[in-house]
C-alpha cells in the first residue's frame, strides 16, 4: 500500500519519461486515472493520464501498446546471441561452405563472452547441420546436404511416432501416396540400366531372405532406387528417410517375417510394370504391396491387443 501512495503523491516532481517507465512496470490498477480510485498517477497539477480500461495501453504521446508489448524485455542467453550472429554471417553469404570459423579464443574476444557461451552456440549450430566440428580443428561451415538435413529429423520423428498413433497413420498414408507417385515417374523415365540395377537389388534380397537385417536394408534400397529414377535428389532423400524412420522405430511396418517370398514377388511385379512403361500399373502394384504390409501390421496389432486384454 505504501508504494501505491507513493505513486499517488508528490507527482509534480516526477518527469514525464519516468511516468511512462512506471506505467510499464505497474499493474493496470495503479494508473486507473484521476478520481477513479486511490491509485492515481498524475503528470502535473490538474492533469492525469487518461483513464485506463481493459484494452491497449496508451501513453501521453499517443503510442499504443498491448500489455504483452509493454512487458519488460527479458534477458537472453549469451550463447543464443552468439549463435544468431554467426548464423547471420552464414545466411548472408559472408561465410561459405568449407570456410573456417574464427577460433574459440578469437570469438571470445570478438563478442566479449566466455568460453561456455561460445561452445554452446557452436554445439547448437552443429546440431542444425550448419557447421562441422572436428577434434583439434577450427569449426567450418558445412556443405549443404539434403540427406543430413532430413536425417537430423530422426530423433524428433522417433518421439512423434512413439507417442502419437495418429501421426503414425499419417506417415503411412504419406508414404503410400509418395511411393505410388515414385513408381509412376519411374515407369515414365526408366532406362534399361536403371531397371537392371533394381533387378540386381531384388536378386540380392533373394539371396539374403534368411538374414533379417540384410533383407531389410535391401528392401529400403529397392524403394530408394525407384525414387532415384526421378532424377530429383529431394525425392531420393525423402524415400530414404520415410523407410528409415519406419525401419528404425516401427520395423514391423516394413518387414513381416515369414513373408519374404511374397515381398520378392511384389517387388518383381512393381519392377515389371516400371520396365513396361505402364505408370498406372506400377502405381497399383506399389499400392497393393504397401497396403498388404499395412494390413499385416494391423492384424498383428489387433491380435496383440486382444491377447493383452
């Protein structure tokens, strides 16, 4: 209450700029205007700030701000500020891929901060895939890599897929649509050399069908080679990522033990359609292949649920 009285009294000695500073820091009730209650802030004899009602704050000079905008500016971590400055240098083109960054000591002197702030900023930039850090060497700007950018999403995807059944369903739907389109494009663009490459992958799968890890890796290679026919590196990176996320976190969606011969037959049917240049048949064969795998998963999932109940 003492602080409230201080604001209401001796107002003639408070400069105008101090009134604005007090207004930013005081609760709204402290400056409800003249004669509106015990907590009035005046700017001089016979004058007062306009009565404040719920809504924007208005200063004497007419500046309007919301309560959110008028909140005190929070202090930010030094490492975040260092990170932003280095990021700006990279994004503005002042440092190109392969360029060496200043040493830790040079950055400490440049930004006038301690070693922990520099190291934390560097670690954040490394996690973002923007710089490379090797023991005993100065950090350097990383070469752009779609594969690296997508692979860095792996742990985030693990978290999403592990805790959201709907997200897993959305991922399966997205993969189905994507793989069908890759099959269509492959049927239109394929060369005999590319078809031969994929046939060699199927044959390698046939030789390793009793080795689960190798069979699974070659399954991903089959889908990757189809995406590569598009000539678009983003499609290839997405194909690899979609398969690897499922293989790593939900392997039962991309491999069904005991059904290796069926997988090989379906892969062969997909490739035959691609080789024949029949884009719609290729897409249909791909759809049947992935929907069959999804159906097997759903059956096993429901069976486990009944058993556990």
